[in-house]
C-alpha cells in the first residue's frame, strides 16, 4: 500500500479519530496499538489522525523524529491527558482484582471513564464535532477486512502487514544510521534472526531462555544470526554455546535488560540512541531469511504479524498453525498460550 492511496481514502472520511501514540508502553506495543487503530478506522470509515507530540519514545519530535509522515497529525495538548489506550473490560478488571486482592484496578477503570468523558467534551469544544479517541479502539480486531477503495479483501494479519509496512518507513536520518549499522556489522544478504527479551518482561510473563530460542531456529553451521536482545549477557552466552555461528547484535555491552521505568529516566539523547538501535534491529528482523521470537513480546509480535504466512517464521511458544490467530489476542491471552506451549 502506498501512502498517497491511503491518505486519499483516509482523508475522505467525515468522522474522525485522534490516536495518541507513545502513551505508557514500549515502542512496538505502542505501534501495534496505532496500527490496530488505523484498521479500526478504515473498517468503519473514520478518518485516522495522530497525536505524538509527547510520545514516550521521542525527544520532542513525535512520530517524524524517526519516521516519514503517513497521515495528518494534530497538536492540541488536551490529548496528553484525556487520550489513552483502551482500559481492560470490566470482566478482566474484576479478575485482576481477584488476583491482586485489591480494588485498585476498579478505581483505575472508574477514573478512565471520567477522563474519557472529559476527553469527548474537550474534543467537541476543540473540533466542533464528535471525535473518537484511542480508548474507543476495540481490544479485539476484526478477523476479516473488506475495504474496496484500497482493493483490500483479506484477513487481519495480511491487512495489518500492509498498514504496518506503509507506516514503518524511516526518515532520511534514521535510514542513514540503519545503512551504516548494517555495513558496520557486515551482515550478508542472507542471515537469520531471533529476539530474546529480558528485563521487566518477567512482570507480565515468564522469560524464555536464549538456548530454547536458538534450538527452535536450528541454524546451519557458518550461518550469520542477528540477535535482538536487551541483555548483552544473553548474547555472550550464545557466543560461547554456538562458536560455529557468526552472531551479531546492536545490544550494548552495558545493557542488562530493558526496564521501562528506568528507560523513561534516561536523558533524551540516551533514550533516542536506544530507540534507534531498536528500530534498526527490528528492520533487520523484518528482512531476515528466518526468524524466531515470542508471542508475548512487542518487537516479535510486530515482525510475526507481517510475516505470519512465511514458513520460516516461528514463535518459540506457539504452534505454527495457531500463530496467526494468536497474534490478534490481548497480552494476557497470549501469555496463557505461551505458558501452555512452553510447559507441554
């Protein structure tokens, strides 16, 4: 899908949604929310607009700090407080209360209802019309999309891939850095890729050891394997365990696992350097010969949604035949599938 075609169709819709990106999650979870919102709007003939002025992955430049523009952007500051990701359903909130033995999640849900009402009022006063916000996007995308204006008649992962590839285009500065990084690493035309997640991911789901992921990849001796990881110790261990492979990474020697709260406290320049390495790493995984990741991690899910039909793309924690259907589920359901798969 080309940007001009998308914009021609998108900007013809009368109703509008403003989606805020960079709210409170990791970068690729945020991008996943954004692409799902784009799908939601196309299916319902709603004009998609973006607010990214205070994105948690940026240093003030918003989406175009890293990417080429693909839609209209708005800059009204009320989105910072009243535009957010959809909170869990009441059923999931009550289950969460039961696990935590506390009413905190209920208070959070009630507060989100109040903020949504205020956001709708602010949107109406600002734009003189009813405006949808990010929290209006359903947790569960449609299974099939038919958008005649764009010649689309396909399932969720296929249409997700079309929109993700259109939006995920580096601006000239980031593209130059990506080209330099690939040259510096001397990555050949054919290489394999894996993603190993550490750090605070353990709060959501169990961490998966690097050896298990590498065993699923099962690369041939002499292969080049690009490794996206947030813990350099995992990279070093694989170097020791697989001397017959050429392993490369953009992970830095002082990285010992991504922790979101600590990341947010870094200087703007340090945050940007880390984000750029992550973006370049994911771009390399999108173009690898084969890939193994997890259905519980944002970068892996972003790659697998675009490559779900590729027989050389696998999840270490989900059967290949169930991969496409699993990728559209919420994190708690994917975590349950992951746990069951890893423990069978």
